[in-house]
C-alpha cells in the first residue's frame, strides 16, 4: 500500500501537468472516495519551496501577468478564457499546496491528513474540468501567464491551524462568494458550460470549507471563539477580508458548518486592520 508521503511527493515534485493531475495511488475506494493509503511513515517536515514546474506551466514574471477580467467583459470569448485560465491556476496551486501541506505537517492528526488527500483529488478534478472548458473555448491551459499568489502565502503557514485558516477558510471560503458571482456572469453572456462548472466548483468548495471549519474548531481552545482563533492564525499578507467576495453568501457558510458568530463577524470585518 502506498504511503501518504509518497502520494504527496509524487504530485508535488512532478513538474508536468500530467503528473499534477495523476492520482499516484491509482484506485479510489468507491465508498470513501479516497485511495487506500497508509500513513505509517509521514517522514520529516519539508520547508516551503517553489513547486516543480515544466516550462509550459512556469510562474510568469509580475509584469506579464493579467488580472481576472471584470464580469461585465465576459461577452468577449478572450476574456472568458482569461477568467477560466486564472481559476485553473488557482486549482493547480491549491493541489500543489495541499501536497506540500502533507509533506510540511507530518505530525498533523491522521484524519486531517486523510482529508487533505481527498481534497487533492477534488482539486485535480477541478483543474481538469477547467482545462477541458478552456479547450472547449479554443485555448489551452498554459497559454497565458501564471501567477503564484497562493504560493507566496504558503510560506507563512507554519502549522495545521495556520494552514486551515489561510487555505480553506480564506482562499476557499472566498470562493463561496466568487463562484456564484462568476456563475451569474457566465450565465448573462449565455456561456452555460462555464456557468455549470462554477456551480460544481461552488458545491465542492462548501465541503472544503467544511473541512477547514471542522479543524479550526478542533484547534480552538474551549474558552475562545473560532473567529478569534481564525484572526490570530492569519498571516499579515493574507487577512480576513480576503475570505469574502462581492456578495457575501451567509447561507453557503452555514451549509459549510461555520458558526453564526464566525459568519456575522466575518461579514462585518473590513480591511481596516
Ligand atoms: Fe477547487
Ligand atoms: Fe477547493
């Protein structure tokens, strides 16, 4: 049986897109949806480092990068491609970061590590779905410059609680607002394929935020509110205002199991910190 460490190493150290998308363990248990992996030798913690990337998917210099287009620009196919390309890159970074987390936190609870494996498989699928949708619009993932924003933040996630706060409860939580927002924008221009993809991402992201919320609760001392623990665990470069988007979706956060105090205070939280 393959070890979780090997599973993570194969994904993290692979420099090709195929390697990033591959489930190195092969089969997935149909009941649990996770591969049968053992976790007997999680190994030594590895420090933050740049992920391996083949030339076609390298991070581009800052000057060359393009912003996510405004939703009102999506009637242009080129802008829809640019948008999907940026989101595909988020998936690539997410799955690499999750593989890195398995290597960086060998002492994390076994259930936490197992949960990350399952989420990696979701992120692989998301990347593949974005790549297919980009191809349906006549382009290819890697055609446009890639940024490394998530990656730079990863260097500041020193332990599992900082990890769940930075990754699942900031980047992924923001997607509970961004995904429906862009779904509506794709619908307005009649791009049903991209809209359906945003819906699928939204539904999976609720589960990923649920994972983060569950572990935040686990790591929060009994006499402390989860939102206070959350604020205390974020890094200066990744503050709580990044955990929400244009239209704050409180119901999605309730579906993800976040507590009412957390939801209300995040909603009220401004970037004036
Ligand atoms: Fe994803
Ligand atoms: Fe996710």
